């Protein structure tokens, strides 16, 4: 078998998230369907993704891996990317296909995931061409207050207050970057990077910080919720369409297996 790394982008607006769901259109679903037309439905791809994005969330830097029989890969090597482009819908693209060692695991070998959340607090709202990936916030945002709130959330913490808890799953995460800046067009962008995220965590963090940025909460409030061991009902989850997965990081090839083993010890009960 040959393991292939796929770099994937998609507009999440018309998808019910990444993971395959019966009777729902998902990114994994259309990707598996496209592969099946090339390889036959009997080929088990072992599709594994770096991060299962929720319904409506976009990606410019998603990563997944599949396994193809060696003979099939040799047959498709020269044309696979072009053929997938013809078979995939216009709102999902495989941008690159790279053979990788079998020790590579798109999920467990990853060292970080980086997301961006875009917010337009201008009176007129988002630019028309960015309306599908930018939230319109009707209250003016103070960037300094946003960044003070962000500083209190950086580090290794239990983010139970910001996560949809899953049985036997940890809500402890390590955020190594969380900051806000403004783009030239005035849009406020939150960049958040961590080893991993639990469900709805990024949008919950953004939702909490926005109430600080518009003056309704004090900058210390988001960090103060970290003492909670269950989801806070005071935190509003920001809408999905403002969020984009922009990058997944990996170590050198020699470290794939070690990183995957260490991650499994942390993530799998």
C-alpha cells in the first residue's frame, strides 16, 4: 500500500461538516465518492483527516491521508490530481497529493492546527466577495481589549467551559498563539493555534472574546471561565461561516511515528 497525503480546501457553506453522515452532504463524502469512481468502491481508502471541521466551517489548509494499493497508485500517479479536479464539486478541491511514509498519520502526527476567524465590524458589513467567510458584527470592536482577553487564554488549560464535552475525551488543550489583528480592509481577524481543538472550541473562544471587544464584558472574563469543568451557558458560540482552518503542522518525517504515539496517549482513552 502507498500512503498519500492530500492537501484539501473547501467552502464549508453547503457542507454538513467533514465527517460522512447518512443523507447529508459532507466533505469526506464527496471525496470518497470521487475516489470510488476512480478506484472502484471496493478499495478501502482508510481516509483520515487532521481535524473534523463542523458544518459551515471552511478550510484552506486541511490535510488528510488515504492508502492505495501500490499498483493502483502507479496507474493513477500522473493523473490523479487532474482526475479528482474533474470529479470533485467546485466548493471542494484537492490541491496537492504527496506520497508519504506509512508512519504519517494526518490526525495523530500533527503538531498544531491553525485557524482564522474573520469579523467585519464596519457599518456596511463584509465586502460582498467575502460575505461567506466573514462575520458581520454590528458593534465596534476594540482590538486592544480583544488581545488582552486573548492573552489570558494562551497556554495549557482545561477548556471545558468552551467545549462540547464527549464521553472519555479530554478538554485539556495547549494554545500557543491567540491574537487579533486588522486586515487592510479593516476586518478584524483572530488567529488561534493549538496542538488540537475540541468541538466548537474556537468558535466559543471567539464568541467570548467578541463580548469583550465590544465592551459588554471585561477583558479578564474569558480566562476566568477556565476554572469551570463543564461548558459555560454564558458563552455564545460564534457562527461557523467566519471560521477557516488555514494550516496543519507536522514534524520531520523521522518524527511522524513518535508524534503519533505521543498524541494517541493524550487523546485516546
